[in-house]
């Protein structure tokens, strides 16, 4: 439910009755995992998704039934049993899901607070007592951070694409004229400071933090990259041509950056997509960041084997349960 916070919160604050349908168990393979939620209003407005389409209709009906009755409803969708008999709607991927549908109490202060935190991109958690002896535990991590150093047109495109991909984007540049809300409306934070000084002041950078250097000025690039490579962040990248990358590597070495530290640097930045526009370049950068974080090959899926989703590698094993009671 917390994944839908930005859309649910205005409805609940306006007093609109809403039911949520949450996946509690996955068998074999499914498009989305345990905890994924779809919400529905009494007039059948649908928010979110459980499967990308193949079981949405039945899930909506289950949610509407929960709204009408004011109680908890349960359902199973997909293929089960040795002969793959169909139970309700079938999942195209051949798996099965179990779900629970329940009215959302918009007057509950704990629900409102958890949704507000999630909508703001902060870490949020809540335990929902469904009233039938079941407690549904929901947790959502804060958004991963994308720190973009430099405020040119490529930075503006990277901010747009990064925010759409779920990152909390910070734009930092030494030139206040460039770091404006008009240029970066999707940014979570705008910082006017020398990039290396801002990086040195970061609070709690972690493996979910990515730093991309787009300043295009070696006087700024070198100290910023050197500082970033010595932080416990998950990704450090720098844009530039191959000639720029080679020259910058020599300058970084002269500045005391070790070979091991240089080995962490993704430069030239981005996957080889043949990108030409700033938006295409931004897409290639975000793709590389996601692939690096997941430890993925970044190859076309048709040239790889095995399960498409990480959870699918567990076969029929059930992920950590979210329900107790």
C-alpha cells in the first residue's frame, strides 16, 4: 500500500472510501512480488497493479467486495496443482498469487502518517490489523539517491529520467544561475556549492546512493570524483569522451587516487545505446546505475537465460511472509 502513497493520500484525506488488494504469497513466477498492492475506489477507479493486466479484473472485483462488506476478502489467482489447473484468472507467466483485500482506514493517524512519509520518499512502515486475526506488515524504504554534479542540459534530462525511475535527485553546481527550480522541477534538492565540498558534507551516503559527475570542467571534475570515490556510495560515474576520460584518469592519479579507487569509476558514463539526445543519454545512465546496483549483465534479455525476476530464482519457495496471525 505504501508504494501507492502519493495517489492514495489525497483520496483518503478527501474522505473517499478505498480498498487495497495486496499480494501475500507468490508461487513460482509472477510479474510482481509479495507486498505489491492495487487499490480501488467505490466507483472502480484503480490505482497500481498486481500483474500488469492478467488478473486485474478479478482483483478489482475482490477489492470492491471488501469495500461493500467492510470486511477482509481473500483470493488466489493463477495456475496451481500438478496439471496447472486454472484458478480464477491465469497469470501469463505460469505462476500463482494469493491476495488479501481490505478497506483502508483513512481516519487512522498511523495510516495517514505512514502514507505521508512514503509519499515524501522517506522510509515508512506500518502494521495493519485487518480485524480477522491477521496483521499485514508493510514497509517501504526511502528512495535511492541520485546526486548529479553539474547543472547543464544533460543534468536536466538525467534529473527527469532519474526522478521517473524512483530516485530522489539532488542537483549540485557552483553556479547559482543554473541551479533553479524552473530548470529542475523534479529535483528533491538543489544545492549551490563546489561539488567536492558538497560531497564531503553528505550525511549517511550508502550503497543506494549514486553520484554522477557532469560538470565538464577538470578543475571541478577531479576533486569531485576523488571525493566521491572515497565515499561508501554504490555508484560513481563521470561523463566525457574517451580522450577526456583518459586525460582525467591521469589527473586523478596525480591527485593521489589509487588504481583500486579508479576501478570503481564508471566512465565514460552510460550503457552503449547509441544515445544522441540528452534524454537518450540520461536513459543510458540510469540503465547502467540500475544494472550495477542489481549486479545484472545489462545484456538484452533474449540473449540471456534463467528467470527474469530475482525472486523467481527461488523457484516455488515462498518469499518472507508479510502476514502473521
